[in-house]
């Protein structure tokens, strides 16, 4: 076996295992909080709160920003979604 093909196989195996990696949940309490993929993910418990920096970390791994934007554990970005102001008629 030549060393070039050996390196190529090792690299493929490593990159393949990294893409299938599961993101661990930080939620250890019962009942468990909604997952980061749930629509009610923002109701998870706070793990860290830094209002001076404008962000909070939820126990499901979601970074919640002051402008209502979110960063999910898998890297997906959720745009800010502030409620639209309703004016009286």
C-alpha cells in the first residue's frame, strides 16, 4: 500500500465522521426543554445571560440575541423576528 492512498483514506474517514457528529444537548433537567429544532426553542432555560453583550445561551444550545435573532447549534442562522407593531384604527 502506498502512503498517498493511505492518507487519502484516513482523511476521508475523518471528514465523514465529523459531518455525522451529533450536537450534544446541554439540557439535563426533567422535563427536558424543547430542542433547537423545535418551533418553541426560545422557551428553553437560560444557561448564560449577558445583556451587556446582547446575547443569551439556552440549555438547548441556541444563542439568542437581543435583536431576536438566533444562532442554532448546527450553525443555522434565524433572522431577527420582532413582532410587527399594530396601530389602532
